[in-house]
């Protein structure tokens, strides 16, 4: 009886994919990277504990915040391996993300401005660049879209 209850708590990769909205190929990739774990059935098929859905939600959210998979792995390693993470566990992990989220918001705001104004790309082929970046002044600030990354135009 206990065995059948335990088996029912294990989900197939298809179940996990449907529930999480993450492709099965991504789930296999996450498993290869050690971000999630699965048990193998006698047939060799993956079976995931239901609690892996929380880890996957964390991975998806953390990627949207801008964490790399290496950073995500380090954060997930801080979670208890023998039980499902609690709200307190998640809160502890995400508490240091405010500054990162603020930086991402600022970056997106600069991007929004850049959509309607010059981003300081240094390309003088656009007619507008002669007004916002005369003489390609942005190039003196470094490579890439200097105004978009936060540099301010220098006066002539």
C-alpha cells in the first residue's frame, strides 16, 4: 500500500512538462546540469517527485530575473535535499534579488527610451545619429550601445 502511494507521487517527464510549461528537452537538460533530479523506473523512464515542480518554477523565475544556470545551481544547492522547500526557504534565496531586479528594470527602461531615441550605437548611417551622436562621440565612451548601457552623451 505504501509503495503504491509513493509511486503515485512520482510523475513522468510528460506530466512534469505539462504541469510546469517547460519542454521535456529542457527538463532533461536541467537534470543533466544537476538542477533537478529524477528517479529511474524499472523501465529506465524518468520519474520525478512532485516537489520538483517548485524547483522548476524557481529555475524559470530565476532565469527571468537574469540569473545564469550556474547561479541558479548554487542557489538550489542551498535548499534541503530531503524535503520540499518551504516558503521560508524560497524567501531566504530570493531576498538578495531586489538589487538585481531593480537593475533589470532600469535596463528595460533604457531600452524603452532607446526604441524611440538614439542608443549611441555609433552607426552614422542613420539620419538621426547626426543629431543625437554627432561625429560619433559615443565611440569615445567604448564599444557597443553606450547610451543604452547607461553612459550619457558628452557635449561638444
